[in-house]
C-alpha cells in the first residue's frame, strides 16, 4: 500500500471510540466518519480496501458500520484490531444506553412526562415506515422483488394476527407464540429461497453502489 | 435460565439482521415482546426510540432489553450483566461473519446463487419492516393527533435529510407540549 501510514492499535481504538460517541445519523454517517478518519486523515488504509469493507457490510447481516469497522481493524492489526473496531464503536452507545435505560424506568414513569412518550411512539412508526420506503427504493428492482416483499409482508401481518387470535381462541394459544418465534427469521429464509427460485433478469451487481 | 434465553435470542437476531438497523425491529420484537414478554409493546417502541436518539447502531436497543430483564431478576448488578451479554451476543454473529468473509469476499460476490439468495432477502426485509411499521402503528396511533404526528414525521423523513433521532425527539417535545396544554390526554396510568 503506497502512502499508507501505520496507526497504532491504541490510536485505532481511540478513533473508533470517538466515532462511536459522535456517530449520529445512521449507518451511512458512521461509514463516512470512518472513511474520513482512516482513509483521508490517517491514510492508514486505501480507499479500495475500505470500499471492500463496506461491501462486506452490505452483504452480511449486522450494521454495515460495525462490519466495516471490524474489517478495517482486522486489516490494520489483525484480531486485536477487529476487536478494537467492534468494542470501540459499540462501547459509547452501550454506555449511553446504560444511562438512558434506568432513567427511562425511573423518570419516565412520571405522569407529567407521559406526553413525551405519547409523542415519540408515532415518530418511531414513521422512522420504521421511512426505513422500509428507503430499503424498498434500493432493494426492489424487479417484479420478483416486489412479489417477495408482498408475500413476506402479508405473512408477517398474518403471523401478528395469530397472536391476537390466540387471545380469543384458546386452541391457538399454544401455536401462536411458536409461529411468532419462527416468524421473522423464517420469513427472511423464505425470502432468500424465493430469490433463488424465482426467475430474475441478470443483474449487473458489481457492487457499484457502495 | 433467562440469561441463556436472552443470549440465544440475541445471537439469533444478530445472525439474521440483514440490511442493518431496520430489520432489528421485527426480529427483536418476536422474542422480546411476543415470545418471552420481557417488554410491553409500548416499552419496545420506546426502546427503539432511545436506540434512535443515541449515537451508533440501532442494535444497542438490545442493551435496553438486557437492562430491563436483568434488573427485574436481581437489581442493577444483574442489569449490567444482562445488558452486556445482550449487547455482545447481538453483535457477535456479524463480527465473526465479517472476519470469515474478509478472505472470501470475491468468491461470495461472484457466486450467482449467493447473489440471488441475498437479493431475495433484501426484498423480504422490505416487506418485513413494512409489516412492523403497520403493526406498531396499530398500537401507537390511537388518536388523530398521533396519526397526524406520524404523517408529519414520515413526510420529514422521506422528503428531507433531517436525522431520524432529531425527528423522534421533536415529536416527543410536541407530544409533551400538547399534553401539558391539555390538547391530548396521556394514556391512563
């Protein structure tokens, strides 16, 4: 790697900590910060290698930013670097959540504050709906894709209904929780199998939209 | 026993959260709200909101779940232990998969079967997340004020680049203002 500099394990960890603590704005914001730090400022890793880390993140489950951080850490310092990447990025939000969760259960029960939660719950619904809209714009490229999304959505809603049915039909009570438990994971596997079986036009899929 | 259930649930979710954050919502809701009843639907929505308001990936919602399950079984010490286990377990699968894939990326990307499977998964996640929005909407949108708030937030999120965490906080502030002004009643408690 011409022009790359060596960044110590400790400095790598500190950089991840900083990104983890200030990384608001979703996965792409985190990716951008990592890229800025490791590719542009420290020149520790080439842009092509970094892009490979992002490509892995898009391919695999889990947050893209974590996958990319683990990959960059691994390229720089092997196993220890990978651990530094994961721990550094996750530790700040983890600690913040450890403060937020007790606060939620103590202060959040105050009757005066209930309005706040009445307000955020519709917002969460909007965030999830917007996420599905955004994922759909990116991921639904052909008729097979729309079909898979529709089938999964319909089944997921039926599974949700099974739980409600169980409240009224005692016989369904035993099955409903099991259905839910297989639920989302089973549907993801089903979607993958449908992707394998359904005919689809040859996609370019060169990973250009990293 | 509960710790083991929590660890396994988080490992399973961590293995299947394709596409990152959004898929977490339907996946984690299955065990946490429906199978084990660790959180109520409202608490889960609030936990996702907190995950959204904090920096970093949405997967730290698992930290919240661990904290609640742990403190209920034995105070703050257990809360810390459970929260740590939940967080490690939800990230562990993608950690190992990334390292495994680091050497195999070319082969994985070149394999047409893997490609087609993943494209199917990608489409499926869209449907799964959309269904989660519908289901959580049924719980959260009890009145016209909530529905209007949701519609406004959705418009802002789709039309602008304003960050989701900010939108959530802003809606909370509006909700707080409206209840204090007496326009909207809080839930009976």
